[in-house]
């Protein structure tokens, strides 16, 4: 059986009207027959089904949820007739008031039926044909027994030869926010529980969204710290958002769209957006837009603080009492002279360069006069809410960008007060929902690698260690997520892998190819099955990553199972959803709990895996334990009937206790204070190794201060380059959540994949709005539509991330002059066709926005 998921005809080509659809439906009768007929028409979940919505009297309405990784979690009410979902309706409870708001799904959740009944929906277990390569897309349909028998035998063989460290659960967030069908965090997923019964597995730290900022936190605040919730902005005099775009990334009722906009309407707090792109948030929430070159946030902060220090506008009292290393007098013992941040600003540090607004302007592209004006405005606002999205940290120097924005909040004294913030992303409120199924069993293996380092671990295995690849111990007492452990003398401990990764499990994620770095290089690594010997993908869609699997296991959607979904990013309102099974599992699809139960049976650990409970019993146990923590929560049956439960928690002020009494409430840093200068990073810089697995490049260094570090393919390199003169960044997109919903017809029609290019740059290259263009570098080429606009800074191209990689050879699409002829042209327009596998310095993370490329009209 060969699969080509582009062959399905569109609605117009099918020529099927509503009358024909209803007649065929009646003829075949029942769900089991109806779905294959619809699939055969090539339009499941599209036109005809939409027209056949039916009447409310004939329908059943079932609470379900959209559980993709937008950062929210939204309920949807599914209208079910004759075992088929015919319509998707939003939450009809709650109010329009902040704190009790309706959690109305966005365009993605409202089109969830087009995911459930999709031409790409996986139907049966499949196995890569012998003699073919991963990615050839040659499959054999097999039974569940054969699939699980063969996977179990291969797992036993790998364990016998390499041990449990050879097993890896890849990053995936396609079912984020479920208690049972959970793909992230990986240590709470069903496959992780299975592996924990069987000796453990190699885990990872951080995630693709936040790799660099996760590594930055321990060396500034000691641990992950949220900002204040958005409703607290009512107490602010000014709001400044660095690369923060909640109106697109958190645009549902469960996200931050209503809270941020309603707070703006009611309180009118001036908002300044700092971003290379004029986002929806800048357009609809912002009063001013400060465009800057990507990856230069730390330089802008230095220029701002130079003005504040020179004009005595900063909060020296806060810095003296709560911080380490802003001035020479608060440096830790043993730190070199002139290693404080003030010395860095004044040009007394190692680089001997004063960080004047003119210096910052040359790097950032923000005029020096604007930097001075902005510095005075931020310093004069008492308090000022400073937040950052996760775009600034997704660079090769992202750890420093994140720490620099933290520093701006601290230097202006805004940490721990209403109307202020920590410089981190906005906070949220949560219900205390227990997850006993995912947390009951502990991984016996303590080693943990960066989420972005798995391809290196496949290639180089036992050569990877702490200093050359960021191999760490998993978080626990005294060890924080992303932090390098030290011994009693303060020396960093070196931990080494013993074996390479030999099996990769990918559940409900598309990160084997589509969502990791450098698609073409990733494929080359994965196609060598003498390195990674077994790849198993469990999903509901035939994703890009599924093409490169050895076995594909069809899972169930949220509509085909019961589950619990803790709400997220709904501050000040906390909420949770219990979804109900709306339809029987389609085709031969099975829940991941059942799949792992049968796999555990073959590995001899079934009883330990199930814990003697059914799936529903684990769900009931979760609510039972939750009610022991929070007795106000409804019981399982009551909650399931109501679908969504909500509670107004009020605004959250982060680090208020620390601000009130830093001695009684110290931070988990060695000093107990905010560490602007990190002596741990200074010590690590002496041992950190670069150029071992990836060619050493500019920016590959650790520094103890949150200073600006120029990197490979950064603004200085692109400005000087004729070959690749553009910085390419990605942005989150209404039509997808990462790659989820990326194959839905409605959304693809409404939201085109385009390359944003400034009008001046387009004019220089003869590119008009709507033209097809090639964007390329030595790693790959994408072809897509140009969006010519003043909403992106000159010298910058922004491409919505998450599009499905769709490579075409030269016989189908001839690459442009200057592009690498050895690489196919990706007509899907996936940003990771252009990105690199070169990791960031500290986090060893994905520097997805550090990309140099060129653009030409196609």
C-alpha cells in the first residue's frame, strides 16, 4: 500500500451536492459505513457534512475539547447525529466579564470536525515496506497484533543490546492538556509510564517553545517564574511587550485575547509593542510599535538602561536590596573587577564598549532618539508591566535576550508589585487537578538531554556529555529544570551518555521532521536506520513525521474518548474541562491507553502499567484526588455533565512574597536574590565546549551577564552579506497551532501561507504582493506567496511556522539560481526547511529565529 495524501479531490471536483450525500448516507446507514463513504469522496468534514447539520431535536450535544498546543484549552460542543459529528458549537456558558468569561474556541477549534474526518486520518496500523527508506512512503497495512508483536520484539532486542538509555520519547504537543491522552510533558505521557514499568528511558528537558528561556531562569530567578496576569495591567501606568503576541497565540476564550483587550478597553493603559513584525497584538492592543532587528533585544535593553543609569532614572534601592551584580558592590565574592552590569554599560568591562543609545541603535535599528524616549517613559511609569513572549528567546543568543528583559523589569523596580511584573510572559490561574496516572511511576533513569539534542544523541551517542551537549540530570531535589548540577565545591558536574538513541517514540506530535530544525539534514539522519533502528509514530493524522516512521499506529481523537483537560492561560479565571466520548473510534483507531496496555502486556508489565484500573477509573481517581486538594471542585459525574467548570481567582502578582520579605522568602538561587551576574555561568563558561558536533560559530559562548551577544546569521552578518542578506523569523499563525490543523481545508483556504516582506525590500527585488517567491539558503528552499507589507521591518522576512513540509524535486519545481541544487524545493513553505540544527549556547536549544536567507521572485 502506498500513501499519497495529496490525491484526494476537493469539494468542487467531487461534484457531490447535499441531496446526493444524504441519499448515500441513508443507503449505507450507520457510522461504520458512512465514514468510509465520506472518505472515499475525499471531503470528510467539509461541504456536504456542513450542510447536513440536521435539527436540534434529532441531535445529541456532547462536551469535548480542543487540546492542541496554543497555550489554551477550549471546550467545544459537538452536535452528533446517527453516530456522526455534524456541527461544532462553542461554549455557551459563562459571561462576557473577565473572571467568568466564556471559553469560546477560535477558528481552529471550531473546525475540529475537519480534523476528525480528514483525508489524512490514519485508519489502520502500518509498517514500512522492507527494502524501502524512511520517507519513501511505501507501507504495508498490518493488524494490531502484528504491529505490537513486532514493536515489542524490537524493543526487547534494543534493550538487550543497549539498555534503557537507548529509548527516547520525542517532543510532541498535539494533545497538550489532557490527563490520559497526554503527549506533553513527556514524563506524564502513557508511553513514559509504560517505559517506567520496564526500566526507564532517556528523557529531555525544556520544550521547543521555551528552550532558551527555560535555561535562563535558573541563573536569574532560580526557577521558572511567571509574570503578573494580564488583568493586573489595570494597576499599571504603562505596558511594554517584547515579542509578545497574545491576540494571535492566545486568541481563544481560554487564552488571553479577551482579558488583554477588555483590560485595555476598561482602563486604557498605554501599550508599547517591541517586535520585528507589526502583529495583531500591535495592531489591536498596541498604541506604539517599536520595530527592531531580530535577536537584538538585549542590545536594546542595554541602551535603555544606559539612559536610565546616566540620568539616574533606575531603581537603585531595589537593585541594592534584591539583586546581585548590577553594581560592583553587589558582585559575588571572587568575581573579577568590572564584571558588573553597570561596568558593562559604561564600557569598563572586557569589551570596553560603552552601551550608548547610538551603540544600541546601530545593532537594533531603533533610532537613538527613540531609545532615549522609551527609556524615560518606562522608567517614569510607576508601575510598568513588562512582559516578553517566547519569540525573543528563540534565537542563538535567546538565553541572554530573556535575561535582559528580566533585568529591565528588575532595574526599574517592577518585580513583585501590582501593575508590574518579572519581565517574563504573563501569568495565569489554574485549578489544582491531580494527574495520578502520569505521576505515580518514576523514571529510573536520571539522565536527561536538551529537547533539541535528540538527533545529536542518535548520531554521536556516548560522545555527548554535559559540557559539549548539555547532558544533565533530571530535575529533583537541588536540581532545577535546565540547570547544570554542581558539586559541593561549586564545580559543574560532567555527565555522559552511555549509548546512542536507538528507538524514538513520537506520540501526537510532528517533531521528527516538520517541527525540528533543518528538515533536509534531519531526514538524512533519520534515513540511516543503522543509527536509530526503530521509529514508532502514534497519531490521528498522516503527518510529515509519520512519513519517516517504521510503524504507524492510528490513535483516537478527543471526540472518540473521555478525558480531563486542565484549563490554561485563562487568568484571572481558572477552569477545567471534562470531555465525553462523542462517537465510536473511527476505522481501527485505538486510544493510547489501550495501545500501551497491550504493548505492556507483551513486555510483561501490564499490571504495573494499568495499576489495576481502567481508563475511566484513572479519570475518576484524578478528580477524587483533586477534590482532596480542593473540595470546592465538582465530582466527576457532575463535572462531566456540565463540561466546563470555572472559578474567578483574581489577579496574580508574581514574586510578591519575595518583594515583601526577601529574607523570609528567598529565591532558589545560591544567593537567594535575583542574580544579574551569575557566578555559576562564569564558572561553566570555562568548561563549556563548542565545535564538537557542530562547527563553532559566532555567539557560541557563555557570559555571566545578560549582555548582547552577536551570533551567527545575526543582524551584523546579514547586513554585510550579499548572498543571504535577510533575517528570517517565524510567527505563530491563526490557521494552525504549530502544525496541528495544518491540513484542514477551511483553514488553509482562509489563511494562506505567505512570506512577509517589507515594501522597500520587495520593490528592490521586483516582487509584488501575491507573487510567488523563493526564500532560500544553503540548507533549503521554500516556495510560497509573498505578502508585501510595511508590517515587517526592512531586512526581515517573517514566515508563519508549522506549515507541512512538502518537498518537490527539480523535475517538478526547479530551484532558483543560488539555491543548493541538492535540496528539493519545499512548496509547503515550512520554516524549518531553512532553520539550522546548530544549537544555542547554554540551552543547546533550537535557534529557530536565527536564520539568514535570500528571497527572489519565482
